[in-house]
C-alpha cells in the first residue's frame, strides 16, 4: 500500500444534500489511487479519526482551514489582459477589445507566455480546475493544456469555433475548424488530468454548417465537454433570433444542432423563459453563472429562483475577461449581490454554504465530475486550498467573532481575496 500522509486543521467539505460539513479540528488523510494520483482516503474529526492511522505523519496547521480547490466553470484563457476594458455592452466589447486581443494568439510564443501567467493566476487564487475557452487558433489549446499538463492541473479547454461575424485574425474556416477540433480531442481528451470541450463561441459567430459539425462531434465523443455562451445580452439575443428564425429560442438553437446534453456548459443563461429552463433540465446541460461579468458588461441578472424552481444545474464562473476577477471570493460575493437584486422580487438571499458549493462541489456536478473534484470526501482527488481566515486585520477581527459556520464563510466571501490563499495543493 502506498504511503499515507495527513493534515490536521479545520476542514470544510460538502454532503450530498449540498450542505457544508465543517470540522473545527479535523484530519484529512491522503493516499494515492491506482495511478499514483493523490486522493482523499479519510476525513473527519481529528479526535475520532487519528487513532485509525497510527504512524501516519501528520502536518499540523493550527488556525488554518482546508477546503476543496475552487472550480471556475467558465473562463477565457486569452482574456487575462482584457479585464477592465469598458464598453457599451457585450457586442462592442467583443469587437473593440476581445477580438483584437485574441488575434494575438496566432503567435505561439505569445500564447505560451499567457498560458504560464494564466495558470499562475488561477492557482494563486485557489482555483484548481477550470473549463476554459482558448482562441480559434489550435496552437492556443496546445499552449494551455501543455502548461496544465506540466503542472498536473485538471483543466478542460477547447479551440473556439467562429467561422462568421468575426474579423480577420480570429475567424476560422468551417471544414478546417472541425478537423482541428477532432485532432485536438484525440490529442488531449483524457490525457493525464486534461479534458477537451467542443467550443462554438456563440450561435451568432457560427454558420449552420459549423454548428452541425460541432453537434456531430458532440454525439461521436459523448464524454467530451461542450461549452458556449447563451442569452447573455438583449442585443445578442435579438441577433441570434434573427439569424436562426426556425429555432424556438436562442437556447433552442443549440438543441436543434445537437449541442444540449450532459457535459454541455452554457455561460450566462440570463434572458431565459421557463421553456428554456426546462430544456436545460431535460437535457442535463448546466449554466455557468458569471456574476462579475454580468454586472461589469451590464448584461443582466441570473435568475437563481427560476433555476431552482425548474431544477437545472448551475455553478459559478469568473468569465474573465468580461469578468473582473480571478478570485472565487469576488465571484461568490457578486453572485450574492445578483441574488439580492434578483429577477424576481423580493430577491433571494443565497446562503454562504450554497455560494461556496456552487464554486466547488456544485461546479463539479455541473461538469459531471462529482466525487472526482470539488470536494474532500473519500475518493476525491486531493486538490485543496489552505485558507488563512486572519489574512487581513479586518478579516482577523471579523472571523474571530463568527458564531456559526455561516458567519465564518460569509466573512471570507465578503472580505476575502487571494491574500487568504495560504497554500494550494494539486493532486498530481
Ligand atoms: N459571447 C461571445 N463571446 C464572448 C466572450 O468572449 N465573452 C462573453 N462574456 N460573451 C461572449
Ligand atoms: Zn465567456
């Protein structure tokens, strides 16, 4: 049997009913799976668990909190430098900032340098897994997944498909884009901890032939992910409806081309009706809720109440560079604001435990990776963060007064940032 090691600290994890389990004085025991990858072997209260592991070396981290690594359900690797670009909404933002930035990823040296910075930044913020857009250049996927492979990070990414309504430099060619996608699936999907996502940018940037080809690939490779954008902005919704008049709604376009299924993740999902929500539920697709982006670009407010009423899957995402921060704390706080404002009145008060779940175990469930990442239950891969709840004077003051788990988690969500991330462990 492989050697075990253990960490003693406060430990946060999640039960199957989404509630948090918190051990004030906990023990996390780590072993390795058949491939030698670190996995959680045991977790619980130190007092009840320690005797079961005699001789196992224990690292004691008093005052720290061990929690599952965060999962970012939707982020754009080439948009790190786009953060904070102001525009009058999504479409001018794409045209004036995003497409020019992404065109630079034709240069492999640029893509390589950006991949290093991007992964440094994700990990520095405690994000141990992500579902990421690359650019339309196949080499941008190689740059990102190659760097993730070197670091042992569980990352899923895809080459963007955009064969129309896109400027020179980012527009691809229909047939070649599908050949490139299949080549990349074969090169990367299931290699080490990496996954591939078929990535139509959004329906307005894809011809019918390109969407049809993407749908065929999604059927041929059922465990490959699909990612796109939908119903983010009212002008975009109107444009999509004009381009695809035969589809019932913007979301239904993706269904009509075979792109709605388990492991399909749609960013935003704001301007939905109940039929759209029911389509999300019946197909098993999930929403990547991106509140800092939606607030920054003035796109609208995700309807948490509507999603829970109909019952489709969703999780949290930064959507950098429409989103303004890599920090899961900032994203959770923005999700709270969006819930308070709400599409329905009065707004909802998302609980701190539910916000945290959406960025860890809930995001894993949306990806079909429940029990693999996003939690610290036995069998989960050992991706975790060590948090310092006293990272700033105000946090120290506030967390020391917390009288419940909800108060502790809320203090971190409202006041926390990368300064709280003391250490990040990757299961590699
Ligand atoms: N819709 C199409 N492309 C994009 C993008 O890069 N960011 C966002 N937020 N929405 C999009
Ligand atoms: Zn996006």
